[in-house]
C-alpha cells in the first residue's frame, strides 16, 4: 500500500519512481488524503495497474469525551487558532481581523520561535490578540475547549514544513481536532475543505483572504449562542460518524485484511 499526501514535483526522481511503482503488481492500494489529490493523481499518471485501487481517506482526530458548553467569557467571544504560522496558514487574516473586532479576543497557539517573534512585533498594539507559542499536544484539547470559536483562515495557497503549496490537496489535522472540540469552525471556502464540511451546517466558510467575510462570520457567531452550539455539535457528530482514526484505519484496510468488530 502507498499513502500520498501530495504529488511529486514534475521532472524529479520521485515522480519517475512513483510512475514506475503505480505499474508494479505488488502494489494493491493507493491511499490519498483528499478526493482532489486522487483526481490529480489519475489525471497526471493514469490509472494504476489492474488489481490496485485508490481509496480516499481524509485525516481525522481522536473522539475523546465531549467537552460540553464553552465557559462564559463575560460576553466577549474567544476565538482560537492552533497550528503553525507558515504563509497561507491564516495568521495574516487573524492579524487583519484583530483591529477590526476589538470586542473579540484572539488566542493563537503554535508557531516557530522566529515566526512568533515576528508576529508579536507586527501585532504589538493589538491587546485583543495573544500569541501563546508552543504548548504540549496533551494540552491542546483543553485549550480548544476553552474557546468559543475555532478559526482556520487558510489562503488559497498554503505553505507547509517541507515547502511548496498544499492548498489544493490538504486534509488538515487542525480541522478535525477543531471538530472534536465541539466548537464552531470558521474556515476558508476551499474545494478540498468542502469535501469534509458544509457551510452553515458543520462550519462557516469564508472566501480565502476575505477579511470582511471573516469579520461578518465572527460577529454572527458572537451574536448567536444557539448557532455556535448547533454548528459545534454538528461538527462533532460528523467527526464521530466519519473521521475518527479508527474509522480511517478501517477505510484504509477494508478488503486488504480481515477486520474485527472489536
């Protein structure tokens, strides 16, 4: 089996190796993290040999105990972001939102030391924006549950640790961990994210880079507690139904090995 999170750059040795591998008889299954990636794989390389199938298995999260209602923050909305601060991940949009929404508090967790220092300098006058830096993964779920809303304002092009753009194919762990936290998600209206969430049902989707649209979505959630609860609960239900790690493992292995119901 072969799992792909992206396609090799054209003209590279990796591309040549993948092309050969797709025709080797011992390859029984290709797993891609999004339908967009599966579609581009077929368009670029053609179908694999007979006897090899392609399975789309988005990423997932642990469905721990439901965190329950968010704590009261004195009438102020607390919006959380968790993850790296690479270009396109969304810090640019959050920095633009903070001065537009002084009544909302933005809590940012993660980032390299260099990126945190740069953004702290850029946002030094924004008293409603705090960059907390790295926290242990064991603390992430509790910090997410302490927020009213979780935000992932991806740009149309998204950088990652290895460089390059993953915006077309990504299946961000952040999205599924947000859903597990049972908090409403505000994220970018990208085709690859619509494979998982639906606007107004399991998330609020905004055009990438559209600060005004994000501000409108956050104001809407700030004014409507019932909407926050409904979207947060629907996202958690979707995670439990489709996107736990156990369900992903079953999807990946089905037909390859005998699966137990235990």
